[in-house]
C-alpha cells in the first residue's frame, strides 16, 4: 500500500558557529510576519504564543550583525517587516534547501522503496512515551 503523503524530503536546520540557528520554524515565522506585517499576527497565524514568536525574532536579530526583522511598536498598519538582510537570509536558506534536496534525491528514493507502508507514527510516539515512564 503506497501512501499519498508528500515524498520524503530533507529538512534543514542550520547551526551557526556563534551558537545561533536557523531552520524551518524560523522560516515559517518570517513568512508569516511578511504576510501579516506583525509579530502578534504571525503568532495567531502559526498558532504559537506571542512570547515564543517575539523571543524567536529577538534571537534572530541578535544572531546576525544586521537585523532580520524590523519592528515598529504601535505603528498602525503593521508593526514588523522583514529587512533586506532578512530577505537575503531567506534566499540563502532556500538555496541550501534546493541544493540539499537535489543531492539527496536518489538516496531518498532508495529509502522510500524500503519503507513499511503499514507503519503507524502514532504507535511509535505511544511506545516512546511508554519507554519514558
């Protein structure tokens, strides 16, 4: 039985030498901020707490010499926007994703042919919880 789920893919988490990181969750937050022009709006869109989103933006802005997100507290029509450096960061990340996906394509196809399509990820999670108890 073959699954209709998306094909296997590589998810990139970049761990930077200064201790910072950048990954899919950061990218989703940046995309949401770009769309709604506010951190609180992005938190609602993503279903995350405002505090988590604000702390993530703060960490991103401190990770690099240039800010990723510019904030404008109290400004009507939007309180945040992605900076030119933030747009470049997104472009670099997506370039790395494309290169990794291209490099991994044949290996992922081979792994996919080895899958047990009766596997239930929920059962795996339940087993892990049981092992922790």
